[in-house]
C-alpha cells in the first residue's frame, strides 16, 4: 500500500526555516513538526538561495528577471542549434544526389 505524498504550504516551510535558525537540535524540531530532518535542510538551502521568492508552489520555480532572461536565451539557443543541424543534414542529402559536394 502506497502512502499519499504530503504537501506543505509556503507558510509552513517559512515557519520551519525560521524555527530551524533559532533551534540547536534539528532532530527534535523535525519530530515536533512530524517531518524528516532532510526536509528542513532542503528548505533552508532553498531559502538561502532564493530568499522570500522560494517555495513558489506546484513545482514552478520563480525566476528573477535575470534568470528568466537566461532561461529564454538558452531555449532560443537550443532552437537555433536544432535548426542549424537540420540544415546541415539537408545540405549533405541534397549534395549527394547531384554528385556535387560542398565543403562545410
């Protein structure tokens, strides 16, 4: 029998992170809250990386404007590289057919 995955809201995660910064024993805190210690460490790391923008919900990361621009440019680069590769293959196919070769 599989257990249903528990979901924690943003407020609970932020409260846990704040409590973990004031407590010395994270094992006791985890037992009190009914969660694993590894979750506390993961949430603390995410909070340190993203600050108040962490824990956006539904697995969708919140990007800063700079991160969003980088993600957009990476996507555009992948598309352009794919188009280039397709054109290279097309050139090689068409050049074989008429006996002429092109050097790329």
